[in-house]
C-alpha cells in the first residue's frame, strides 16, 4: 500500500522534479493543497452512508452475492455456498474465510449474502473510516499558502549561514528519469498483442495467415 502511494506521487511530480528545490517544494505544496481541497469537497457533498469510492465497492460486492445460498449455524455463524465452495462467515467477529471481510473492513460478497438473508443493513458492518464524517476530518487541516519571498522574516543567523554545494561529482551523461527495474519487474511477462481474427499472438490481422481467403 505504501509503495503504491509513493509511486502515484512520483508520477505526479515528474515535471516538477526538474525545478530548483524551492520551486519544487512550492509545486508540491500546491498539489497537496488541490488534493486536500477536492477530497474534502467530495466528502462533504456525499449524502450516502459511505464515501463515494467505498460505496461503489459495497455495491460491487452486492452484485456478486446474488446466486449464493446461506445456511445458518447460529445467530452469528453462517455457511455460504458460492459455486460449490463453502465459506464460513461470523458476523459477531466480522470475519470470513475468504479474508476480505476482516481486511477490507467492508462486507465481502459472502457477508453480503448473510446480511441479505437476515435483512440487516451492511453499513453497520463497515469501518468508521469509510464514512464521510471521518473522511472530512482527515482533510480538515488546511495546507496554508506561503507568503511572498519579500515578506519573509528570516532570522539573522539563518541569513548569514553559507550553504555550500555537495562534495560529490556529477556523473557524465543525462540524468535518469526512470528508475532501474528490479529482478521482479524484469521477469514479468510483457504484454503480447494478439490477432483479432484468429486470436493467436505474435502478429496482427494484416499479417494473419490463418484468415480465410476470399475465392
């Protein structure tokens, strides 16, 4: 999760990384300010029980539970049959054998089937972090803009400090803009285009030899 967030921020700062340090930090502050404002606005304009993203996840799980059968064992313990596979759901501990109920803290399709059979509201089994009130509190602290350079009140001991350049020598050639791929990325299979006529890979419909010829 942390790696994906870092990669998303790095992708958004590709052009800003060419700027000097001060201008780079200013672009970073503006970007986070825009994100903070838009996310808070989206959360305040949500009139449903959950946030927009998590409401879609909940509705998707609901569509996946239509053909499941539920067999109760106790008031909270149930067995859900999904295409020949049995899954145990415990509403008291909010757990499912598939693992999604306790990890996502959102009713999985199997838990959805149990809640439907008992006529219970799924929002009561969702994490409080997914509710709009909590999302608004996340972005409640604003990112204040910086004043102009001429209005800065710089202490005297900071203004007199001399900042020297780094002691390392810049390597020859252009600096790299893309990161070096690790072994795992190199071993991933590359996307191979397939022919739209025969369905085989390695060629397209123009160079396809398996296509029927017109007499």
